[in-house]
C-alpha cells in the first residue's frame, strides 16, 4: 500500500533560506523527522556578504 502525504503550507516564524535538506528524492520519511534546515534571511545575507568580502 502506497501512502502519499502532501504538504500544502508550512508556517514559519521568520523569512529564510533553505540551507540543507536531510532526505533524498523518493526517500520514505517518518512522521516528525527533520526534513530541512532554514537559515534566517538576515543570517543568510550576512554570510553571503562575508563570503563576497573574502573573495574581493
């Protein structure tokens, strides 16, 4: 028996950027499993700015 769960919306307390996924395409996941890591938009902008300054 195949079950499919669709996530229609995810509420987040802040804007951000997905920085990591903890699953592969087609992988079966369990309820409550951590699927992704979201970095706050401010932190992501600071990290990108620091990376740009290092290469300049």
